[in-house]
């Protein structure tokens, strides 16, 4: 009788659990190193016509440190960033800045390529010298201080998210005249790496 009960019991197939979505990066601190070339073009136009600007003979190398202040469960996080950059070539000056950063990390392909979209959207950027490029784009108006506004996209293997490839538009902005009446700034197309720890 016991054997009959065992044989008549329903057999449930073992269904393998679904592959979980890789969690967001758990380490809150990061250091980024990147470099690139100065672009001669309209910053807004770069988003829909990225090849409209010519590269000029000014380069930039930069290093930043960042800290994630908070991440919401739906994928949005906020960070603070501080950085220093050196221009070389036709311009020789140093930039120093601190900025607030917003980042989104919920993308449907993150199981294959972990991707984030971020922007350093507000914070002071100080240049140690007046930029001839910025002055020429502002009808002679000049300022050491501008706003840091730098959108970026990052990519990493899902199982090695601590090391990311970073593509960034490093942009100093006059914020429509807020900084000494300057409307235009300078933009560098850059690439680099970020390490989380």
C-alpha cells in the first residue's frame, strides 16, 4: 500500500531558477582616469550629430574620485565627484572641480553588458588660467569659474563591474550667462577607465 502511494504521488519537475539580474555595484567609492581632445562645435548638437565637431590641438588628462551617496531601488543613484584635469597642446591650464552626479543603471541588457548612464550636472569648475578657446567663443568675455556638466556612459562585464570603460563629454559650461555672462564653454570627447573599491 505504501509503495502504491509513493508511485501515485505527483512528480514535480525540477525547474531551474531564472538567472538573476546582476545587482548594482556595491562598492561606493571609485577613481576614474580619462583623457581626450578638445572639440570645436556646439555642445547640444553633439548629442544628435556627434561627428559635427572638429578635434582641436588641445588635449586633456583627468583623474576623479567619487562617492555614491544613495541609490534608490528603482535604479537611480546620486554621487559626489571631485576631479583635477590638465590641458596640454595649444592650451596649458589646470581644471579643478567638485560636482553632483546622477546615475541610472537599469537597462534590459545588463545581463550581457552592465551599463550605466550618468551626468555630473552641477558644481563649480575652476581653471587656473583663462582659456583662449572659451574666451573666443564668448565674444571676449572671460572667467576662471564655470559649471561642470559632463554626461557619460559606462560599460563593464556583468561579473566584473568593478572595472568600467567610461566614455565622457568633459564640459565646462557658462550656464546661459550665469558665469560672468559667458554662454559657451569647452567640451572634450574623452575615454577612460573607472575602478570601484
